[in-house]
């Protein structure tokens, strides 16, 4: 029982990180039909921005802010203008290929210009253990969970309670009508790219203390984020959150109770099952797009 | 234009036969690898270029084919049978995978096939009793046909080249048949194809399964070429590389995979100077190409030739105009 609670908490923590990545993924898809195959590498990279800043002598909190800012510029602004915009007129396929190439580019760049070794990454809070109901829960898991929940809550408020968020939803649901209503569709699309960049940067800072910062981290993360998005329903932010959390918990439980060798296989089997039996995802609706 | 194509084709044919005599063993190994990868890329081109579906499973099919051939030949089965078994098995698996996977399109399919590739990698790595796990399979023998042994690099190259020629002729024939034309119809306009009574799902499935089986056949050649196989060779990287080959060459062009595989095999060798930066340069080139010419090198060539032809037609008219003035 105690170990189950432990596994659940650490599962929820990793699940919350997956959810952040998956939410960014679905946001890009909804507003601009961009399938970002490099999303995993987008999560891998900001940790190195932070590490590079810390190498200059900056404290962690400042380096984290710099990391997020650089990510928003590089993975949001530059990504949209240099990679996505020239490609959109050709349709989905060339963009898929291009983001695959981008993922190789980012991975190899980190390997060649920073290090091919896994880098230790400082934790947000000093790692101590708290005893709850006989289970040992690390403060790190709780901190990850806390930051992720705050991030999602802020995103929720932004999307649903502000004029800007409503404009973004309108853009996702019906770009033509949004334009008629005087919403600058291009600007709204740009905002989703910036939000995605901020989300992956936060996810990166949360996950790197656990997995260490390594150039290959993106491979599994990108896949997991996509699986989470599909499981929850590709067109729903709520779906992506549910999918991410579900995957995190299942991942930890299956590694502990079923087979650690095939740990990576379970999300994929779930993916195939969902596509077979419920292609629109658990929360998704068919042929509809909402934020 | 047509005469140019024939001339280029003849030159390529002469080169592919004559080149190995002038190359060192490593050079022969490289062009043998080109022939093997071309077979796999032709298969992917059927799925991607003709049926219009992004598949990231081709590397896994090459792996399944390679392991099938290696395990069967080591169990004493003749190579020809192992080769056919690899083709049949990957056809069957391709059909089984395609059946659910083709319910979803494009990017969804890309991720489902990506999942499949990862699953195959995990199986190859973890099922040690069958695949010997991470240690791989060593000392895979090259086949002999009656008195003709392919143990020498040169002989094995001609064996690969011959297989490539036979398989590409078969694909060519298939694409010219009403059947193959239905594949193209799927890509160009699925709705219209369906309205003309083409069972789109069936044909897409068929294209996918045949493409997978070409991947399996390429794998059956890969195993005796490298003579050592391990799960890592067939991980996601190979699938990405094969996809990029098809795109770089020009997806939907019959000779696209030939050109793309050549670039993918030779470029790393030419860029030895750049060493590990090679992949960075390669990835950047692909992104630039996608932005300016998504139809690949052959598409680029076609565009340049058309532009040249147009200029050629214009010039006499301009001269006449000048003369009149």
C-alpha cells in the first residue's frame, strides 16, 4: 500500500510533466495544423539553456527565467517564422518532414556543442523525503506537481477567462469567422507558438532533475506527449491533460508491477488500442476543434 | 527531355556496373549498401509517394526481414527460401499493421508507425532466446548459388544490384498496371478515386503491405551484407533515414529512392571533414529543401529542365522579333 502511494505520487508528477508537453502539442495543432515532431527535442533543449546560463555564474531561479525567455524566442518565435511559416503553403507533409529534420538538428547540436554526456541538473527544492501514511514521498515530486498544476491553472484562466484567450479559441474553432470579427488570426497563432515554447521550457526544468539533461531525452518524451494527446483526444486541452497524467501513472505502475523491460511498450500498446477502438480519444469529439 | 532521361539512365547503368571494378572493398561495400537501401526506399516510396501515407515503420520492416533471413539461414535454410520468407512475413505484418493504422491518416499514421518501430526494437532487444538481445547475431553467411559464391564483396555487390534491378522492374510493371494507377489516384484525389469505384482502403492497404515487404526483402540482403545485425541498427534512426531518402530523392518519382539512397550513403563519406557535424548539415539541408523545393532533387531537376525548355522556346521568338525591328 505504502509503495503504491509512492508510485502514484511519482506517477502523477511525471504525468503532470507529460501533460504540459501534450497541451502545447495540441495547441499548435488546433491553431495552425502544425504537427511538431520535434516536440520532444523542444523539451530537451531548454534545460541546456538553463545550464549554460548557470555556467556563467547565475543562480538557478535566474537561469530558469533566462532559459524560459530564450526558449520562447528560439522555440516559439524563430520556430514559427523560420521553420513553420515558409512550409504551411505546402500542406502537412513537408512540415512533418521538416520538424523531423529539426529534431535531428537540435539533438546533434546539443551533442556537438554542449556535451554527449548526461548532465546533472539542479532540483527546484532540496530533495528530502516526507512521510505520509507510511509512504515516503519526495519533496521533488510534490514540487513538480505543484508547478505543473499552477501552470495548467494559469493556462486555463488565460484561455477561458480573458478576452485574449477567447480570441485564441475562436481562431482555433473557425479562423475565417474569427477574422471577420476583427481578431488578428496571425497574431493569435503566434501566441500559441509562444505558449507552447513556455510550456516545454517549464516541462524541461521540471523533468531534467529526474532524468538528467541529455541530448537523447527528447526521443521518448515527444512520443509520450503525442500518445497522451491521442489518448485524451487530439482536439482537447483537457484531453491532453488527462492523457498525460494517465500515462505517467500507468508508466510507473507497469514498470513496478508488470515488466520493466517492456516499460516503454505500454504507452504504445495503449495508443494502438485507442486508435482502434476510440480514434477520437477519450474526451475528443469527432471532426470538431475547440481549445 | 526524354532523350536526356535515356542518356542519364544509360550512364547510371554503365556506372553501376563498371564502378565496383575501380573501387576498394569499402567502396564496394558502400555501393552494395546503396543497392540494399534503395530496395527499402522503393518500398517506402510506394507507401509515401504513391499512396500518400507517411510511414515511419520501414526501418522496422528492414529489421524484421534481416532477423528472419539471418535466423533462418543460420538454422540451415537455403538463402532463397529465407529471402522469400522475409518478404512474405513482412507483407503479412504490414497488412496486419496497416489494417488498424490506415483508419487514421498522415500524421496520425506517422506516429502509429513510429510506435510500431519502437515496439519492434523492444522485442528484438528483449527476446534474447530468439534474437540474442543486444549482442546481436554474428557471422551471417553470404549465400552461394550453385558454383557462384557471393562471399567476395564484388560478387555480393552484383547479387544486390541484380536483386535491385529485378525488384524495381517488378515495381515498375506494377505501377504501370491498372492496379498501380489506382495507387496514384489515391494520392491525387481520394474522393474522386472512391467515386470511380476504387476501394481506397483496400488499395492503400495493399500499397502499404507491398511497401513493407520490399523493406523486408531489403533486410534479407542487409543481413548477409553487413554479416552482423543488432537491434540498434533498426531503431527509429533507420526509419527516419529511409523517409528522408525518399523525400530527398523526390517522393512519387520512380527514380527518387535511387537518388535519395545515393545521397544518404555518399554524403557522410564526402563530408568526413565535417565529422560529427555532418548530421547537423544534413538536417539543415533537408529543412531548406522542404522550404523551397518539397518535391526533392528530381522535382528540382524537373523544374530546372522545364525552365530551360521554356527559355529555349522563347529565344528564337525573341531573335525573330529583334530581326524584324
